[in-house]
C-alpha cells in the first residue's frame, strides 16, 4: 500500500485516524501510529496546555509520525499554533475555517499541512493556500459536516478532477473494502473517525462506545445546520433539537439549547440522554460487535482491502 500519502507522512499504510473531539487523545494517536497509520490528536476538545501534555505523551508512546487536528475557529488559535511550533509537531490537519492565514506560517515552522474540505470549490481554495494534501469529507461523517451534504461517493471524484494534491477520503469509511472503493475513485488514502472512536484506546466514555455499537441504520441525523451541521445520535437532546428546528427556532434559541459542553457531556462523560452524541452513519455496520483494539482494527482493514482487490481482479477475468 506504499503511495504518496505514505511518502508524505512517512507511514506504512495510508490510513489516518481522524482527530475527534473527546476521542482522540494520546493513547489513540500513538496506537494508530504504532500500527502503521497516522494518529491525530483532537485539539478541538483540549485547552492549550492539555494539548501540550498530549503531544508530549504521544512522543513518549511512539517513535512513529503523528499529527494534530486543529479547527481554525479555535478560540485560542495563536497560543495553540505556538505550542505546535514549540513542540515541533510535524503534521497538522486544519478544518473549520480558511487555511489561507496559517498555512505559510506552519510551513515556516517545518509542518506539513492538510486541510479538510467538503466541496471542490473549497479544495481549490485550499490548494491556492498552499496546503500539502486534502481531506475530502462526505456528509456521512460523524461530528461537524459541510453544509453541501455531498456524499463521499460523489465528493471524491469531483475533488480529484480539480486537484492533483494527495487526497484522503473521509466520511462513511470504516472497512478495508471501503478503503479500496475510495482509492478506486481517486483517493490516495483515507481518514477514518467512527471506527477508531469505538476502540479500546479511544478516550470516549465506555457508555458512549456501547451505545454506538447498538445503533441501526438511520439512527444518526444531520442537524443544527443553522449553527454548524452536526451528525447526532437519537437521544433526548437530539429530539429537543429536532423539535426546535421543526418549530422554526432562531439561531440564538438553538445556541441556547445547545449550551456549552454538550459534546463533552455525551462523548467523554457518557450522558446518553442530555449529551451531544456524535458518530458517523457507518457505525451501524458494527452493531453487536465488541470494542476492538486499534491493532485489531488495522489488521482487519488491511485484510479487507486485499480481499476486495482480489475479488475485483477476478471480476475482470
């Protein structure tokens, strides 16, 4: 599976674990990197000094490359950027904002920059900003999504048509067969969140993991589109959001309903009723399965990829 994503990051497999809030701490990042992929720390749920601590712990736990996912709307962005430079982080995935302001600065400090996009238009803007690679994320993904609601199957080929940058596919990818499909459409590798969120090494609460492993098709839905589109699991809080939106609630009313710390409450603390539970559509594939280790997941992904490649080759004979 050696390709230009592997060459760009110095990894063995073109598989990146998404930098998910309240899931992607140092244990998960290090485990993915040790297994041959690229682990990411989820800076979006960390105070600056907590992020510094997780960077240092990741370095202690792995000698392999890893990175940090940083939403560009982070309130203390200047402080966090300086931490990335001070700690000599080598790879930064940016999202939720324009990469134009920070890409050159990150390059000057020796970092490779990858930006998450939801459309071919934003892919072009990111390329103009000078990023090293792109993540094209379809709306099947968990957490925050693009407003376009374009599926990964449609998004990857249109992004590939407008740029030759190294391209990672994301959204609805959690098996080796899906990796093969994404690469057949033009991706050079994949970024996966939901599958890694439910591993032993994920910092998500056990109750959240078990709830997600019970989900059926259709048990997640994209809501909060007036604020930041977010894929939510059905629970008491989501029902309240859905009812408010159907009633025509204003942005301010929705913001008040959301409040602060909802994602932490649900994902990290395990409040399955009042918490904001974020996971991707693909989670229903794993209903009833146990919580695997990262090493087990990576082995399963590679095996599934090769099985898909062999099956497709035989179809053309």
